[in-house]
C-alpha cells in the first residue's frame, strides 16, 4: 500500500479529541437567553397588557353600556352584579327580552356613535 494513503487513512480514522463539557453548556446558554427575552417581549408582555385592559373594561361596566358578548349577542347592560358574577342584558327593545350572562362573557363595550354620524 501507498504510505501516504495509509497515513491519511489513519489520520482521519482517529477519534476526535474529547470536547470540554462546560463549553457545550455555555454555548447552549448563550443561545437560550435571547430566545427567552424574545418570547417575553413577543408573547408574554402583550398578553399581560391585553389582560389588564380586559379587566379594566369589566370593572368599568355600568348600566346602559352597549356591549357584545363572546357569542356575538348585542345588548344593553341592565344590571351588573359583580359579587354574583353575572350581567343582565336587554337584547330586544320591543319585547323587553333580557338574558343573564357571566362577567367573562362580555367581549367588548361598544362606544356610542357621535351625534353627527346619526344624522
């Protein structure tokens, strides 16, 4: 056999030198830290802001507010009982139809339209 070929064969067949186990951890650690920060600023922070906004909306719910439920029902708040966790909505003016829903079923409060747009 050719000695150069044998030398290359033995050189490439040798086991790689053992890696430093602490080095692998630090490399992974430096990759995970930016991912955690990205996850916080992209997912958790906006979610907390949305929860705070929704809680404020539910706490400011009062009589005669026009609301939409999570089921898509439009109504006017007739009575809001925070301690009983229920809201009574008037859904039909002509028949005086009312329904009871829980507080968390209120999706949003509809702002009143300006007087100029009603004309």
